[in-house]
C-alpha cells in the first residue's frame, strides 16, 4: 500500500477530471488523502479517498464554491486571465502550503499528486523532499521554442520567424501581462526558502516534479521539440458514472432523427462559464429553424428558468445535465464552450466541434480544436445566433471536419484507460525515490 496525498484547487473541472484517477488509486488498495475545498467533500468521499478540507486561513470556508465563479477577468482574454491567475492561483499559495505542511506531518505521504495549476502542493512537496507528480486537468502548459505562451490562444508558428514570435511573446506575457503573478510567485518561493527558478512560472512544474502526467494525447497537443522528459501522456480520464442519471423519456427522438437522416447536434454550456446568453440561448435561437435535432444542457440549471416555454423551439430538448459518454456516440456535432474534458471526449468519439469563447483556459482548448482541423473556433465569448448557425452548417456540410475528428478518434483509441495509466505513473513516482519525507 502507498500513502498518497492529492492536492487540487476547489474548481469543479479540476476535481471531476482527477476523480477517475483517485478512484483507480483507491481501488488498488492505496491510502489516499485528498486536500481541496470544503464544497467538494461529498465528491471526494465518493471516490473512497479521505477528505482534508482547505482551512479558513486559506480563504476556503465551508460554503466555498468554485474559486473561478467570483474571480476577476472572467470575460476572457489574456489580461483578464492574468488577473484571475494572480487572485486564484498565486496569492493563496502560502496559506495552502501551511495546510499541506500539517497534512504531511500527520499523514506522511510517499508521493504528492497536484493538479497542474496547484503550485502549493508542488512547493510543499519540494520543500520536504517528497516524490511528486502533476496530473494535468487542462491543455499542456509547457513553454517551448515552438509555441506561443500558454494563455494567448495562439497556434504554433513555423520556422525561424515563428520562433522569434514565440520568444517575443514569452517576454511580453511574462514581463507585462503576467508581471504581477510572476513577481508574486517568485516572492512566495523565496519566502518558503525555495531556490529561484528560470522562465515563465507556468512551466515551473516541469522543473519541480518527478513526473508531469498529461491527461491527453500527443495529437491533441502542439509539437514541441524541447518537451521535457518528465512529461508523459496518459490519455484522457473517463468520466463515466460520476453522476446518477437515467435516460429521459424523449431519448427515442435521437433514433428517429438518425433514421430520417436528420443531423443531431449536442450543445453544452459547461459547468463554470454558465451564462446562457453567451452560448446556449444563441445556439438554440440560431438552430431553431434548421432541420436538425438539438440536444442541449443548461450546466445544471433548471431548464424552465433558462428557456421559457414561448421561446422553446420544437426541435430542441433541454436538460440540466447529460453524461458526455451517453450522448456523444449519438450525435453528429458538438457545440461547446471548450471545457477540457468535453472537448477530448468529443474527439475520442469522432465528433467534430464548434468551440465558442475565450474565457479561462478555454481559449487554449478551443485553439487546439481549430489547429487540429476537427472543428471551428468562434473566439468571442458572447456569440450571435447567426454566427453559431453558420458555424454549425459549415462543420456539418464539409466532410473534412468529420474526417479529421475520426482520425483523432483513432489516435485516442491508443490510450484506452487514462486513469489506469495515470495511476501506474503515480505509483512509479512513489517507488522511484522511496519514502522521501525529510
């Protein structure tokens, strides 16, 4: 049995995407303690792991909800993203480290696993000499001479001029856009007695951890000639069975539509950026007169509150939630705000995408959709009905998008169980240096 401390931000997407990994570790007979926000106690306990709540000194009381819900800069763009990074991901680090220090003393973990953005878990393990792994719950953060900095939403640029562009953008992001977060996290490391690190702090995890477990596939990521050896692709984790769900009475309409050669389009609002005026309602309005069946989810909100009866088109069904793995095998296209798990699950099922928005980390996921050729990206956070309708028509009528999505599906099939692969990597990390607590 291995004692494993998991540390994650109190953000729905981060926890849900890590949940299959934690379940796999618990099922293997290992002792797992999961440190995160109090609002997620039931999710943690449901995995079989022990729950360790963030303390009030870390700004996470019992009523805490998603940290991103009230973060600045939710409108999107690089500047807004920088403000969110400072307030949510950097400033709380010292308080989180104090919490984790106490857990290390009492639990004596043989390995610490942090989500890719949870610097406190990495810093605490580094200070104590404990083997550690990062489990990524988003697109790859690693800086490279071949890519623009993470957070810009820019695809790779080839050749010498592209590398010059990337270097200049790296300087701009690190010294201007992310100047305050960069300075703040540098001061935090010094105050914790940790040595200084080079480069943009988004790439510090690759300098700190033993393994960086990237929960996607190489084909979803931009090529990097200088990818660190610590980065290992494990494939996406499967979110099947995380929530109780039964097929609704209207489910037979899907088979009827497919039998009549009517396209089936799935529209998802996501779990974090849930303003229906941005994506959901424009999509419903834009597709109301199309000869398609629209299946939409409201991000957990009551559909009657989101869409009034007089605005509800006959070709639309709206549910609070539908598991991706239930609906995606049945659809021809997904319209999404670009959540990491949803995008990967769609591509793993060979479903092309219309990706909408540039908030949070979604700009990077959506940029990869466009770069892969498996969909189109509508960059503005708030879309019009006409633009979504035109994008849906484009993807449905041009076979190249479906063909590319099918190619991606074949690539995903080479990674059949991301949670199992990630669990093996975590245990290998623990074994690589033995019990390391100083």
